[in-house]
């Protein structure tokens, strides 16, 4: 049984815990927060779990096998690296880092310490995504032309919230990882160019439309927003048809529309919920002494943050 510790016991950690409870391969052992009120509440709802008021104290606990990092974006790199140095397997919320050099350093740290690391990119572990990938790779819709993803929602301004923090906030850092990881799951080619249109509110990027052109001629169209709600669509266009699904990052059904007008529905439910797949992937990898997941490897995380940085730089320069 794999014993988990959680660094950062906020809202996202609650969803992780609920999903972990469904697993027969892992259990919640400890949680940590620097906020006394959060520790008290966490202890009251999880009386059998060890609670630490310091992240490093949790990492020093020899009974902890793996840690889930569920804190602010800008804290991921520091604590993921420290966890690896303590030889704790790491599942780190997206984006794992804010800069490519940080992810490259985490890769080297994981390899040096022979310790598992995976970015919590749940879209890679949604059961239906494997069927969509198979349709593309089998060329059911012909040669791939483009992939469009959209993740747009509305959020009121919250003073002091990380989403509106200039150093780590904005819609690209918040959900852009999902658009990018989905795109790179379907398109396997070096990036040729990136263009973007961006709007700012409260000094952070609030709405952006991005076009990425790859060297093989394929294109990705991404839209992200925190100031306008739209359906979170996936549209994969090929020479013989297209695939439609939503929400693109955790779909349970999709429609294939062929150019001759014939349509086909594919459907596959979650295994319990949209967190469970990535949690079980960590369990599988640890049980098989793997340092990284074949579905979301260290280089995949480097590729994702590298493209995110290219997008960020494309609108910073305008």
C-alpha cells in the first residue's frame, strides 16, 4: 500500500483525497499546511491522518512514500525538487513549473535521485482519450490537419488570489497546460511558429487566442479565458472527417463525423472520476519501479512548459 502525503490542503487536495479513497493501492497518510486554520479543519475531518504545520517535516517522515503537490503555481518547483531530494515520489499539479529551466532541473533531480516524478496532467489518463488517439493514429479521419481546444470560464476578481498574481497568474498559467498537453498528445512535430491575440485585466492575461504552426504543417488553435464562458470543445480535423468532444480535457463521449456524412459515437466513462486515472498511473509506476510515466513522462512536461513559454513570449513581445 502506497502512503501519500499532501503538500497544500486546499480545495484541489479535497478532490484528490476523495478519488484516492476509491483506490485499493494507496491511502492518505499525511497532510501539511502553514495555515493553522486549515490544519485544524483537516485534522477534524481526517482524524487518522498525520497533520504537519511545515512542508519539510512531512517530507522528513519516513512513512511517506509519495507526495501530491497541490499548492500555488510558483511553489511547485521548489517543493517538487525538495521532495525528490528526500526520495519521495511526486505527483505535481499542473503546471509543474512556470519555466522550462525549472522543469529541466526537476528532470535531472528525479534521475539523479532515482525518484519518480509526474505532472498531474489528468487529460492524459481519461479513458476516452485513448480511443480518440487510436482514431487519429489509425487515420480513421485521414491525415491530421488541425487540433482546436477551448477552455473559457468567468472568474470574479479576488484580491490576493494566485490567479491574479502577476508573477504566477493569468489564464495561460491556469488552464493553458491542458490545451497544450492535449495538443501535444495528438501532434508530434517541432513547433514552427506561434501567434497570439491577448487581452489583459488586472495586469494578467485574461483572454487569449493562439495559433501554433508545426513543422509538419499541422496547426493547433487554442482559446483560453477567465472573462468569458464558452464550451470546452475539442475539434480534431482530418482529411476524411473530424472528431468532436467536450470538455476536451476530460470527455466521456465523442462524435466522429466523416466527410460523406456518416457519424459515429464513441463513449467511455471515467474510472470513478477524472482524478482516479492519474492516481492509479502513479501506483502502477511505483509498483513497477518506473521513474516516469510512459503517458506523461519528464520530457512531455518539458515540452509542455516550453510551448507555454513560447506562447507567453509571443504576447509579451506585442
